[in-house]
C-alpha cells in the first residue's frame, strides 16, 4: 500500500506568525501518527519561515523513541543551501546531524513560495552524485524531486538516487479540467519508466482528498505520497487526526495489494 508522509511545514508557519510555541510541531506529529501517518516530512529553509533546525532535531528525537520506530522522517531541501546563518547550520550539515530515514533533494530557491519544479540535472553546477553518495554512506535513503521528463529520470538514476519524487502540481492544477488526463498520463508513464530503471517512486505537491483517489488508482507503484498544505487546511474543519485517517482510508481503498 502507498504510504502517507504528512508535511508539517504549515503547522510551523502558523506558529511562527506569533511569538508563541503554538501550535506545537511535536504535538502535530504525534496527532498525525495517531491518525495513521507512516512518516513525517519537513522542509527547513534558510529563512526559517516555517520549520526550523530546532524543529528538525526535536522531531528526530521524538521519532527515535521505541514507540515510533516505524515512522520515517523525510527531510526535504536544496543541498546548495550550505551557508550557516542565524541558527541555520546548512542543509546537508543538518541532515547529517539528524540522519533521517530519507532525504529528498529539491531545487528550490530562497525566493520560491513553495517547490514548484523538478531538477534539471543537465544544469546542475555542483557534484550532485557526490552528495547522494555522501548521504547514502550514512544510511540515509536518497530521493530527488523530478518532473515527468524521461531524460531527467534517466539522469536521476545515473546520479545514484534510490527514489524520485514526482512533482504532481500540474496534475492537481488540471484536475477536473480538459488537461486532467494528459497530465495524469505523463505521471503514469514517468512512474513506469522509473520503476523499470529500478527507482522507487514517491509523489507530492497539491494532492488532496479530491484528486488523490484517481492519482493512486492510475499511477501504479507509488511507494509514498507526501501531503501537507491541503491536509493541514482540511484539518481546520475536521481535525488533524481525522483528516489523516481520511487520507489513509483513501490509500487503503485504492492501493491495497498494489
């Protein structure tokens, strides 16, 4: 069955809007896990607009407790954010300190509101493969944020990545419209291509309770979906634990046995 990793960035964003400790990222993680989450995702950025390095460390400590040994921590970020400033230790240094289950490398910039495109490995100006091997040598599973371009998927494999995370933004934007099946077909083909290369497939961006069922029905072989913005928004009305249960129910119904 496709696993659910809950992205807690928005919890931290709300907390950071006031000089307070509420809502608690740690309590949100516990609640999401109580609802059935298989993992917790965070995306710390140098500007610390939401998740902070301190949050990452606290989550790591929490998830290393025996009762949470089955819950994976996935840290997303751009490996080029190496500069230390205002308490930010640099992305790779933070990842190596925490040693999460998975590190998803994402080509975002400081100016981006959210991750909105995959890697173009032909334009990478640093040794991507060396960073991948560095993380893998420490037992950290590596994933990379990609779009549906076959050439980029081929290069992801050559870079040594173990997984790719398919960017589902175009599918979510087109859902219910004339281009829905076109964007979905690209994801289907990209997933099949990746699996044939020996890459496991994750997916994420703007998935919600409306568009997720069709996605997981049609795109076979997805190991994990990472969902944050929509899930946290929906939890305002239904509660966080129940909302996570709703997503788990969708995944159970549409991907059990796949």
